[in-house]
C-alpha cells in the first residue's frame, strides 16, 4: 500500500472509486465514495467486515446533509449538527433512496458525520463526494490511531494518508434521531452529558415502547487484541505474572505489578488522555512477543470514561468469562 501526505492525489483516487485510508479526529478510516457501490463493496471485503454492519458516511459541508437524509429532516438533526459538527458525533436518520443499500446494510436509515480533522475535512472537500468509511482495521480487531497501526492490518487499500496520531483516539458517539428524542447507539468521543445539554436522550424503556430496532454491528466482542485481555479486578489481580503486560492509569492505588511491561495511559488520571492513548497501548502489548496476556485497569464511567469502558468490555469479552450468562 502506498503511503504519503498528498491530499489532492488521495481525493482524486476517491473520485475514481479507489480506497483511501485517512486520519480523522477519532481513529483512521478506510474511505470510499459513498455513492459508488462497487467501491463500498471493496471496503467490506478489505476489512472482512460482514455486510450486516453498516458504514458511517463522512461529509465536509452542511449542505451535504440534504444529499443523504430524506426530507422532512427532524429538527434535532440540525440542533445536533450545529452543536457538534464538525466533530466526533455520528447522526443516524432516514436515508434518501440514492444512498446505496450496501452502505446502510439495507436499513432505511444512514449514519452521517462531519469530521473536524483538517486532513479528513480537506480530503472530503476535494473529493467532492460523501465518503463512506469504517475504521481502517480488520473487523473485530484493534482500532488504528496511528498510520503504522493500519499497516499492521491492511495492505489492499490504494493509498494511506499519514496524518500522525489521531486526536481523540476513540470512535465517534453514534446517535439515532427519533421522534421526541435521541437514542445513543454507541458511546464515544462526545459524552452523554454534553449531548443532554442540547437534546432529550431516550431511555432504553422509551425505546422499547417505540419498537425501534437496536443498532446492527453492536457486538459483544469487538476492538480485540490478538491475545487474552483482562480488566483488572480483585479476583484476577493475582494472575498478573512475568508474561503479562499491564496497562494502568494513575488512579490505581497498587502499582506493584509483576508484569514485564507497564504502560500508563495518563499520569494524572485524565480520561481524555487515556482515550487518546488506549488503542496505541493495546497495539504495543499486542506486538510484544514476550507478552502472553494483557491486564488493563478499569476507569470511572463518567464522560468519555463510559466509551472507554465500553471498548474494554468488548475487547476483553472473549477472555473475561466471569459474570457472563
Ligand atoms: P464503525 O464504522 O466501525 O465506526 O461502526 C459504525 C457503526 O455505526 C456500526 O457498527 C453500526 O452499529 C452503527 N451504524 C451505522 N449505520 C447505522 C444505521 N443506519 N443504523 C444504526 N446504526 C448504524
Ligand atoms: Mg470499527
């Protein structure tokens, strides 16, 4: 795969139906022209992503909202767009018939986001088309927050735009706009607390009553490293040994681990800093041949901490059997 920093060239490739990996403020994305069903099909194939898992469409201008969402467009869409775009919020709403079914996995809705990363914004603007892009990793594996994380997993895309380390380090928050409120489908870089300032958040009970379908692609196991991962708790603390890598944050009281390698996500327990460093730390542990298992400290579930714990539970799901049905 060719790597570089030529945004004009990358935009030209997108227009021609090619696949371009690009940095966003959340994680790296694997992009294709959203209106080119053939290019979109290649995205699923390169990522080995099941076609029931729909893609997020990325735009660079507010006028593109009407290219993707079917009118009448709910006012809450504009309220959220005004408050959080450009930025790491994905809005799901009724789609126009022109949006290929492959992008939305046959759903009547489409997920749309306007990234704030300057390279992503410029790329989409120059391409002149909305860009469908999932994270640039293999399905189910660790998300990429640096160009080298992408190179570890993919080599089929036509170009990799290297923009250094991403800004938030964790995926976008996904919300579905429904009559009377907004449902959080995935916790992410925008916290529930900040959404609540602008819109009503529907509780699961209200959603059940309305009979809305849950979001596809929300699996119990996701974002996983290729070796066992455990969230540290009292009952498994004793299992940390010389073959373990340990990821901590400063709030942990006991720091006398036996592990061979320790990475701290944030020296002063800052949740945003932890999110930024989370996937990179997991990649380092995954790549170290001496490490056979990874232990990670939980974080408090406030603000972006909710999104971090969501990622950790999914990443550890196949190994952390305790308390599972
Ligand atoms: P990713 O591209 O890997 O960040 O994942 C995007 C996620 O957004 C998917 O896995 C879905 O769960 C969610 N999503 C995308 N489009 C829709 C949609 N039309 N309705 C509900 N959820 C969606
Ligand atoms: Mg993903």
